[in-house]
C-alpha cells in the first residue's frame, strides 16, 4: 500500500510537471493560431467592411458566394496555380541539378560553392525582391542592359506589361527558392549508400541511368515533403509578387490569390470578403496537401 | 473543470480586466506621453524631430511627445485597426483625404473637443477640415499639390503653355553616348500613379467624379488627357519610356532629367541633392486650361480613444504644432503654405520665392473631394492608366475601363 500511494503521488507530481511545461505552448498556440483562425472563420460569415467595421454582423454564406461570383477569382486562381507549378518545378529542377553537381567528387571548393549558392536564400526576401524590381526597369535595369549589350535583344517592358511583369515575379522567386531545394537534396544525397552506385558501375550503368534509377528514387522521401512545403509556401508567397509588381501592377494583372486577399482586406477594407477568400485558399491547400501526400506515399518509410 | 480550462479562465479574466482598466488620469510619476503617428519624411521629418525635441525640453517632466513614422497607406490602415481595437496614437498626422475614412470607421474625436473656437478661428477654410458636419482635422499646411519643378541650370524659365515648353524639353533630351537611348530627359514623373495623371485630366477639362460621387472618367476629356501624356513619351520623346516615383526622383536629383512633376514633400530633398531648382505652375494644356493638380491639407486628427483627462495636454501639443510660430518656421524652412492667414503676411514668408510659386500653383489647383469614395477612384484608375501607358489598351479603352473599375470598386465597398 505505501508503495501504491507513493506511485500515485509520483504520477500526480509528474502530470503537474507536464501540465506546467505544456501550458505555455498550448496558450501560445491558442493565442496565435487557434484564435485568429476562428476569428477569421467568423469574419468570413460577416458583412465587415469599411462601413461596418464596428457594427458588423454575421450574414451567412454571402461572402463565399461573392468570392466565387467574382470574375477575377478564377482568373487569379489559374494564375496562382501557374505561379506555383512553374516556381516549384524550377526550384526542384535547379536545386537537384546543383545538389548533384556539388555532390560530384571532381568539384573543387565545395563549401565555397555551397555558401555562394545558398546566398539568395540567406538574403531577406524584401531586399531581394526590391533589388530585382530595380533590375527589371525598362531603361536603367541591369536585365535589359544585359539583353541589349550582350544578346543584342530589344529591351523588354518587364514591369509595365502584364505577362512580362508576371514573368519578372516568377524569375525573382525562382532565384530566391532554388537554394532550399538544393539544401534538401544535398542532405538526401549524403544518405544514399555509395554501394548502390558501385553496383551500378559494375553493371555498366550510364550516369543518366544511375541518376534516374538510384538518385531520383532515393531522393524521393526527402523531396516529397519539401515539394509539399514548397508548394504551400509558393502558393502563399505574397512578398515577392507584391514587391516586384508593386502591389499587382500593371492593372492588378500580376496578383496571385494571397496578394488579392491582402489588397481586398488592407487597401479596400473588404474584411468579410477577404476572410472568405482566405478560407477558400486554406481549403485548397489543405486538400492539395492531403491528396499529394497520399498519392506519393510520402509518409511511408524510404527503405 | 479540467485544470487547463481553469488556467485559461483565469488568464482570460486577467486579460479582460487589464483591457477594461479605465484610463482615468495622468501618470503619478513622470510626464504625460502624447503619441503621434505621422508620415513626415526626409527634410520635413528632420525638421519635425527638432521641433518635437525642443517641445520636450520646454515641457520637461510634464508632457513628452513621442512619434512614430509610417508610410501613408500603412498609417491609414494601422490607425483604423488600432482605433477600432481601442488603442492607437493620441494624434495622427496625415493628408485631409484620410479623414472621411477615419470618420466613417468611428476612429476620430472632433478637433473641437480639444481646441477652443478662439484658436480654430485663426485658421482659413483649408486649416480646419470638416466632413459630415464635424471638424476632424487641424492643418499645419495646405497644398500637398504637384507642381512643375525644374533644374534652373538646364531650364532657366518655364513658359505658360505646353506648346511653348515641349520644344524646350525636346532640346534638353539628349543622347550623349550615341547608344540610341537618351542620357537626359526633358521631363519625368511617376507614370504609375493616377494622382500624377490628374493635372492632365483637369487640363483637358475633365474630372474624376460628380458632386454626388458618380465617376466621370469615360469621357472625351480623359481620352484627350491620356493621348497628351502618350504623345509626350512617344511623339515628342521628352519623358522616359518607364518611370515610377523612385526612377523620377533619381533622374531629377542626378541631373538626368531637366524637370520633374512632384509635390512639396520632395522639394527640400532636391535642395539637399544640390539641385538649384525652381517651382512653376504645370503649364496650360492646348485648350488653354491650366493643368490643375489636386490639392489637400495636411494636419492632425485626434484618436477617438483619447480619454478626457488627456485633452488639455493634447491642446498644448496641438497649439504648439499648428500655431503661428510653427507655421512660420515651416514656411521658412520647408516652404509649406500656412493655414493661418496672418502667417502669410510675415515678410520672410511672403518673400520666399518657392513658397510664392507653390501658392501660384495652389491657386489653380482643385481641392481633393473629402469622401471615402476617393479611395476607389484612385484604385480604379490606377490599373487602366497603367495598361494605357504600357500600350496594352487604347486611350478610349483605358477611359472606359477606368469608369467601369471605379464603379465596380464603389459597388464592392458596400458588400
């Protein structure tokens, strides 16, 4: 009996200890994640806007209907998908290519190359985006000067034509994003057993064949979660598109969904509508993540 | 009740109690702090900081002004959020076109709650701004208007009409390196903002909305104004192919543009950059009308959350910041136009050539309508204007799109 009592006291003490250790985290998560999310859900059913910022009330599903009825919604949704696919494709392609190159034995000064290639990622996005915006200037930007001087091409209206402005934002984001995939792929490459390549060499496999049959399948377990993350980040990456295009210029033609939400909420004060659209974005990304992870068996063990 | 819920309940009550704590008097020790959010920049910011420091020294231990600079867009949005949340600065300094948005959102106390009628009576009509029957802003300057700023070394004088000016600017546009691209332009300004398009619109006889706030942009006058701007770039080739605010500033400050269209907030910066500049009216359009910029006042408004006990302290601060001594110093140092008529009569103000030129531009300006709908006007015009400038749509299509966009945004606002 004394033994049982002391066990109970110990258990109580242990659970008290756990409670106090967990409480701050739970509180913070509730305050910075759960509460804003729930508030956003409530707002999405409300009529909150400039004229009803204090006396707003819940009005039902009207804002969701307005989101889908908005002619720009589908156009911008399509553009967001394009933005995400192109960006993630280049992030992965360039990242994996550079990682494989850096993994080769014949490359000298690997750590210097690695540092250099990680630089775009290490710089604040804000600075990078504004620098690229300056470089895309029609007359004085480095990009057009380069095109004219070295490739003898006519200058491109990077920032004033809708398609070119969108391309400018994509180029900037590709530059910013490939180091993440490179670092992830480099980590993955380190864990591939050398014996697999040696066995392939014995079988007389070409470099290309080794890449597709050993490197790619072995990188899959690390790349799939990274691609999932990259997709969500890119889909919601307001910084680059907003700063390079100066808030959707020209003529709101370079928006992705998240920048459109930002403008609706903080420039037009359409809070209810913006909250509904932000939850639509949340639903899209949630669905994508579930389907993608399931389809790719990303949670299954690698070996 | 589970322990975690009990903990939340306690914390919730504590947070609510602290949020509801009545702000019932000045602090027992130390000065009363008056927080001002503002958008002052560059030379004006340096001047403001010096004045605030002088005030704090003079009122040491009783009142302390604290300031926070924000960009105009952020200033407006953050102030609304803070005010609705029961927080925010005591005073906000910004353009008068903000006040209708602040008033609609219930973010302001009338300035008449703080300043006595005898003090307000010293201002002219541009100095105390009302909207919907209440006075919301007391201004330390009027203007905020665009004008034609020229580099005197390159362009000694500015004629009255664009017809006379264009050949002069063509002569100043030069390609010295022979690479087919001018190294210096006659003129530049920020083409991405419709605010900078309005002088051409008014010069063509157009305007943005009717008195009952219906957009008036799909008109022959808008088309004429767009054509005129495009001609300056494509026919006369006196302005760069692309220019936003920063490019325009850089070109003028580096002497790579002989003139720029910009407002008083930028002028002192040109002096600092070593440009010997002059101010003139933006010339008359071919129809004989002046290219009239929009004008507004800049000043202080009072947060609705300011408690009554703080009002006398705010009165002291506002009387200092908008009083005749401050307006005289501002006119002298920054060439801002005072809102107290007696200040204009002071010789050193009356004899300031930049200020007099600014006044001449102001005289033909068009006051900015004080309505929340102006926000939709600017936003609705911006996109089509940029499309026109990029050649994606014709001037006629641009004018039509402006009208549709502005109307759509006005309709969206109430949803």
